[in-house]
C-alpha cells in the first residue's frame, strides 16, 4: 500500500503537479488539503482520466480536504466534518474506507494564528475533537486499520523546526498544541515518519518568502498517523522535496508512506 498526504495550497493551481505526481508515483491513496475550490469545481473528471476516484469536502476559497484513491479500490462510507469542531463549514476533515479494509481521514488543522486569539482556542478544540474521533474509530467493533494524515499545523518536537527559538511565543510549537497533538497519537496511532526516522530532520513545509526552501528553513507539520499494525509494516516513509521545486509549487510537499 502506498498512501500520500499533500497540502496542495489550491488544487486548481496545482492540478498539473498533482496529475504529474499520480503518474510518477501511482499511490493507492492520496489525501489532499487546502484544495480551495467549490464543490462543483472539484476536478473529478481529470482525476478519473488518471484512474482515480475522489471524495471532497469543499468550502470555496479557503481550506478544503479530499481523499483520492485508485478507481479499482473505490471509496465507501464517506463522511465529512469532524464531530466537535467549532466552525463546521470550514471543510477540514473527511473520512472514507478504501478497498473495504482501510479507514482514512484527510485533515487540515486550523492554523491558530496567535496564542491569545479565539482561533488558537478553536485549534485546541479541533485537536481534542480529533483525539476523540480517533478513539471512537479505534474502539469500533471490527474496526478496519486507520490512517489519519494531513497538515496538522503543529511541529511535534523541536527537531521538527528549523529554529525553535524563532517560534517562542507563536503558534505551531507551543506546549498546549503539542500536548493536544500527542493526545491524538495517544488515542491509538503512530507517527509514521518518526517510526522509520527517529532522529532525522525532515521538513514538509517552507515559507515562500526569503528563499526559505533553499536555505533549509522549514517545519515538519504534515504527518501520517497510522495504527500500530500499519506502522509495524512500514517499508518507507519519504518526503518528496522535488515537488517544492519547479513550476507553481505548493509551499508543502508530498509525504509518502509505503507498507506491505
């Protein structure tokens, strides 16, 4: 199985790169965030031509998440929205079952903006709701294996930040955010990248400004969280840095997990 998560920062703007990626890497599942398109504009036809089906939770210019799977695997039991999230119309969570055996969720956690803002409080509530939902999915009778992946907007540890001192007093690295993210993991998941790369620096996002990508000034905020049974079968978890280069790149890159 090959599963990928990618915050594309506008699917319409990045569609040629997405189709390029599908052709080059042929993932079984591709989880997208920040699709930024209306539901009627979602490129189902283009993805179908590439051999994929998709389920989207779209909200226009902002946010938006989707699940894309090889057509022969199919998508079933699609549900949109995260129970307990504060703002229900921002399109930040979608779930589906792939191939009848794997439950996946694509998630775009709120940014949080500033530590003393209402948006930061909403971010913590969202992460707490994620932990509850993961617990529910893990506790369900005859539950399939689970992957929750996407843009978490939290760097789990200092090794995931190019300069921890630069983020003191700001979002993405604060203790409450990290604790809330750890609550999601503690509900029954494993950080796939850290399972295979316990000490490596592996950024997935770089600011467009001031040459941050070329200077190595990034964050690891895109995660694949998988059940222990999947984590035990991982053969590769890789960051596709080349997709931050070239024409019209997203500020995030694809994160790929392979397992047997």
